[in-house]
C-alpha cells in the first residue's frame, strides 16, 4: 500500500523534467480509478500517457516502467 498515493505521484512526476508537465493528467487518471498501490500508480501514469501527444508519451511510459522495475532505471 502507498500511504499517500496522490502525493507520491506528484513527487515522482516532479523529479522527472519531461513527465512533470503531465502531473495534472496523471492525478486526474488516478482519481478515475484510485488504487493506493504501486500498480495503481503505474496504471494512473500509463492512463495519462494515453491522453498526451506521442512525443510526450515516452516520458510517462518510461517513468511507469521505472516503478515496475526500479533497478532498470
């Protein structure tokens, strides 16, 4: 369980200059289907990626991937 999932999303996105502009989209995606787990955060980020331009999608998908496989970062 993630104690403060929305704050964790904010923090994750704030640390990534390319993903940062999509913080609001990721939070909105999380609120559509809140799940306070790492999986839920990944779902929110990848859902947000579906709503952005193709050139921005990579940044969000890469960030989500780092949550799934942290040592690959």
